[in-house]
């Protein structure tokens, strides 16, 4: 730890007790029947989100874009994509959300732009254009080929040749997403000005896509957490974020417990939180990555989450999540999407939401939406999946094996349309959706959940309300309990004489839990997936995926 500040209770921010909700606009709600979700569709669901109790929306990109990567390839940072609506629609969304106590946190994608951005078009016309240095270029290798054999994240070479300049540009993700050159101070000024422009429109902050890549040193082969990263973030804070009551959260696939506080320590003047994916990568096969995932291991999973609670327990702040637009559906990945789905979904929510940090709900998670289980590569839409499919076929992997991996961990699982009702196309659209609707929408949908007082949606509402009501959930110290149990994930939170005990069976089999003495006692059951429990004795039997939280007096 870099320093030891006072507990965060002494420095409360509005997002400490709030719950975020991520909207993937293309798949949330379609207002005009073109099969693509849009901003007016989001407006139509604000009452639903208010009833859920969320404090802010993380809005995946709605900027103008050719949509090769569903909006994460931006061609105009100050324009709204026509398929999503207009700038007037966006302003109305900000205003109507604010009227309901909900902030709008925009996705900031500034590691790269689209190759259709005006900057890049100018950069390709001449080496002398000022915009040429907004991107990362290298001269050809002696044989005229690319400057290195670096491969893009979505498949193929990371370098693309432009005859007009006689140079190769870096597209670390894909050729359609050329990397921005953060070494150029004029580019940084452009980005800072754009950020202020959106903040002046009333948004509540930014979620910064792959922000750990902006400080890269290409020639040294250092991409993640490069030598210039934190200087750039500190400059961004000085120029844009300082003095504003907003949320700034970064995404990093490389952040570790050793580097976390460099991003979000209170003395760093950089970000408020960082999304880390250590618990996600822990489940990937070392040789084949996510396409051939390892069996779930509770011990490794719990150790990662417990460790991050320890690292950010007094300084920084945890972002609590299991799913998002880049990940599989959490109930399918970590629980059960069969007969025990409801109990598993409640259990996962209980464990995540009652930790210390800010929880994020990914759209549909609150009703227990599951993975899609596509059967043919033609059903996939994700540029990453399709790129890796070609590479996997080239090296001899069978289509069946690849599709099995994509159905387990692929990004399209989380991008199927939101399931609002049992009606045609799940009530998402009156037209043909851009990606197939999960057939199980007839049983799994918002309308059915709203009619069930004991359902998953009611459980989420209760968890979100408890966070707003109980300081022990926001600020209480975290302590793992029985960290070696093969089935049970248990922990305690404590603040000012209150103790919150959380116990969850993470398996599809009954579990016996020998309750440690420091956890025993009686109290008020705040919520439970099965029958409420009012006491913790010396030994208890838990049903498959049973979870509950008990508020007790006392200290750890």
C-alpha cells in the first residue's frame, strides 16, 4: 500500500452507495422497429430503472461509428450514431434520468478511433498533415513488410500499410481501430476538450475503455500499463476531472493488486475506480485463452475477490461485477442456467453486492438472463469471435470445439436482446433484431419477474435498496470467513457495532458449513434465497445455491 489514509467513511462520494447499471444500447430497447436498440428506447425504460433503484447508467458507446466493433470504433466523438438517435435525444436522456436521480456515465474510447474518423483520413493523406502524428506509424521493415510480427487482439496483423504515406499504422485491436498517439500533446488537448464538452452537457462521468493501453511504448513492446500511462491520467485529471463531482472509472485487463492504487489511490489524482479482470482470467486456459475455459474453481475465484477486498479496503475503491458486454452471462458462467437458475442468480448477486465497493448490474442480469448457446458460426456477430474463429480454423481446431468455447466465454452471449416479455422478439423490437433473441425469453423476461415477488428482480431491488440504507454495506470492513471451504463463500462486514454475515453455497449440491465462532450469533435476516434464517449456530446445512445475509450486533 502506498499510504494509509483514514477510512473512506470520512470521504463519502455519491457513487459509494449507488449501484450502476450498464446499458448496451444496441440490445436494450428498440423504439422504431429497425431491430437496433436506441436512445428513445432507453428513455422508455427509465421508470423501470428507477424502480430497480440504480444510481447511474454506464452507457456503452452511442457515438457516430461504422459499428465494426459495435461502437467501440468511433468516427465522431461529438456526434450520436443515427441508428441510436440524435444529440437532442441524448440531452433528453440526461435530463430525464437526472429527474429520477440517475446519472449518465459515458463510455470514453480514446485508445483508438475508427479508421473513418476525420483525423485518421487526414493522417492518411500526407505525412505532413498535423493529424498524421495523432496516430502511431512506423516505416516498413527492410523487406517492405510490417515493422514487426505483432498480432492484433481481434486477429491478423496489428499493422496496416497506407500507400499514400508509405508507412504502416498500428491497429492493436483491428485495422478499423487505429491507435491514437498519446505522445502528441495536441491530440491530448483535443481529447480533454471533447471530455469537457460532454461533461458540460450534464453527464455524471466516464468509464474509460482499455485506458491502461494509452501509455504504451510500442518499440519496447510494452502495451499494457506502459511508462507514460499514469502521467497521462494525472494530466487528464488536472485538465478535466479535478473540481467536478463525477465518477471516473478505468478499464484495465492488466491491473494487479500491486498496481491498483496507482490508478485509484486517493493521493494519486487519477481515477476513482478501476475495473479489474483477475477473477475472469483465472478461469481461462493458459494456452488457448478464453476459447477453451478451465473448469470453475471456487478456491481460486474466492482468493482473487478476497484479495482485491484487502488491497482496496482502506484506499481506492472496488468495482464489483461478474458480467458486462465483453463477458458471458454470469449465471451461466459461475452458477447454473438450468433448474437451479433462480437460486444461483440470487446467490451471485448476494455475494457480489454485499462486498465493499460499487456494484454494477449488466442489463438482463437482474432477471437471470443466460448464455445464448449458438450452434453455427453464422449466428455470431462479434468481431473478436469471428476473427479468432478464422485463426482457430487455420491452426486445425474443429468448428465444434471453437463454438463450444465461444458459447461459454464469447462476447455475443451478453449482447443478445434484453428480454422484456414473452412476446415475439422478447418485446425488444417490432422488427428483426440485429442478433438473435435467446429462445428462453418465453420463460425468462422482465414481465414475468415483475409478477413474482420472490423472483430474481425482487432480490436485486432489495440488494440495491439495502446498500442505500445501511452504512455497514457501504463502509464496513471486509473479512473473509472459512476461505478453504470447497463449496461455501462466506464473509463478514463490520461497522460501528454492526456485523453483517454473508453465507453462500456456490455449488449445485447441498453443503455443510461448520460456522466459525466469530460468525455465530442471532440477528435480522436482510434477505435470503430460501427460507429466512435468524441465527448462526455451530453447524448449518445449505441447499444448492442457497445464500443469505444476517445483520447482527457485535464485533469481529
